[in-house]
């Protein structure tokens, strides 16, 4: 049989189940000098040592043939075929490889050209995907030299050296997503994917598919090829779960199992897939209070709250205000194509008196408005009064928040703190809805909360 194959193919070799060569044809030997082999006897040697880039071992281990393939190494490009060899019981005992055509680029030019084109497209797509999944920020991107900012950076560098779960806590707009990127960039997983998902932005009905993926044809309209979930995309890297407090209670138990077992089961599949993912979660909500109310699973909270980092509000680190303004102004100028605009001392003083309930996100919004609404190269307090004026909804809410509660002995007892907070929330929501004409999405953005949180609080307005 070997002689017949040797006459039929341009070269043939046979390997055993240990990947060692047991026979090689004279025709195959003429390709070997170009691979740097001078001796004539190759029997007993590992096929990988003799033929670079060979996939014979894969055929033996998988038992699957490769009927037509292109093999490229120092000797050139070859059209090859690889077949597993089985005994009478059907067990793989080795494999046979045949060179069907050498230098196929001359006789199969259209096929080779198409193959090369597809390979380049695949390489480009992989590079683009890798670029999208790279971290966008480092620890140095967290601007500030105040004690609070320096402590956040110290903790971020420390937790980056581990693979444990990190929970970022802080008000909206304090830089939780930036810090998640920074922790990934400083970790040993920096070269792998960083995948982020905003739980509040995904409808509840799609969250399971978004996290765990979908098996081929799992339901009507599903992709026939299936779709990987965020856990699979982040395999080997980091998965950032933003607004974890908005996760439906029904999905929390499934997430807990994945965190414990490091296994996912795509929607509509019975196959469990192993994943190696580092979790960084973030929330602006009070998770312990949600646990006490039964809105968040206690066991999931403990699984997430391994390495907690609290990000301070902007009003707690006003010493960083000027540095933040400078960095944000540079970024605004770069993105808008306009020159960098400086702030006069009276403008800085005005901004320093603001309470910044929306934190750095609100600060950027204010700077961007003031920058783009004037041609002046220097911004003064006049340019900011309308943006952060006390007539605005946010300004009035700030006044209400800091206004001291009157206490009159013998007239009325002061309200409890939870009652005062609840009344302030209701007032804030009503004013935001009035200012946006009832647009709930715009109102949630104005209030600095997610739309899901706003919907959760709406039933209490008339309570």
C-alpha cells in the first residue's frame, strides 16, 4: 500500500500514535534538505522535529482527517492531505500524510490568492477586535494628587496584582469605569481582552444571552452559528460589570454560579464551557441596603465584595478640581478641534463653590458647554453662571440638600433622616420630570441615576 501511495503522491509519510515517523517515501525525502536535514534516516523521530508547522499530531489526537490543506514552511508551500490510521477496533494508531502538489501557487493561483486575501482579512479583523478590547486607561489616567485620589491609586495598583474580584463603589460620575480599565491594564491579564457591559442599559430579557451566549438555533430567529456571551469573549481577561446593582434578582443566582464554578452554559445548550475570567463590578447603589431589603442576594454580594474600593465624590477631593479641569479641557479641545481655553480665577472660584452631584461627568458637561458656546479664548465666571446657576434644577436640588432643617423646641419633632431623604428624592424626581417634559430617559440622566433606578422609584412618588 505504501508503495502504491508513494507512486501516486509526490511524497508520503506515516507516523504512529506517539507522533513518531515509522515510514517516509523517497519522494518526501527530497523536500527535507530545504528544512535543514542532511541525514537519511528519519524513522523514530517526532514528526514535529522533521516537518515544521505539520498538523499530523492534531489528526492523531482528534481522529479527524484533513483532506485538503496548505502547509507552508522553509521548503515552500504544499497542498497536503492527512488521514488518521485505525486498527480493527476503530482506535487511532497513527496517521498518514501525503504531499499532493508542491508549489501550488503556480497551478492553483486563483485559490491561493483567495486564501491569502481571506487570511489578511481575518488577521485585520483580529487586530481590530484586539484593539477594541484593550484597556483605554491606566492608573495614571485617574487625575488627582489629593490624599483621597492617591489612596484610590494605591488600592488599584494593589488589587491589580491579584485575580480576585473587585467591587468599585461610588456615586455616578466618579470614574469607576476608568479605574476598572486601569486595574486591568496593571494586571497580568493586560494583554488579554477587557470586556465591559452596562447592566442597566441591557433589557432584562436579553441579559442572560448577553452574559452566557446563545447556542446555534436556540430559539426562533437565533443565529445558526450561535453567539458567544460576554464571559466567553472575556476568557483569559477581565469582565467589567457596570451598574451591578441593577441586575434582576432572577439572574443573580446564575451569575453567582458562574463566579463560583468558572463555567458558563449558553442559552439553549447542554454543554458547559470553562472560562477564566477576572470580575470587576461597579455600582453607585447601596448594596448592603439592597441586601437588607431582599433586592440583592447576600451570597452574591459577599462573592463580589472581596476587594472593595470606594471612589470619593468630587466634593470630597476639591483639591483636585484644577487638575481635573485642565485634563478635561485638553480632552475637549482635542475632540472638538478647538484651541485649549483657560479659566480665570473667578471661574475656578465659582466652580469650587458648586456641589457637583454628578461629579466628574457633570464637571465635563459644564466645561464642554461653556467651551463650545463661546468664541472667547478665556472663560470667566460669566460663562459658567448660566450652566451651574442656582435657577437650574440641579442647583435648586443642591440648595434643598444643604438647607438646614429648622428645629423648634416644643413645636414639632424633626423628621427622621430616611424620611427626609425620601422626600428629597421625590422632589428631585418631580422637578427633573417637569424640566424634561416627562422624558424619563432625560430625567434619569439629569438626576445622575440609571433609567432602571428611576422606574423603581416612580411608584413611591404618590406614596
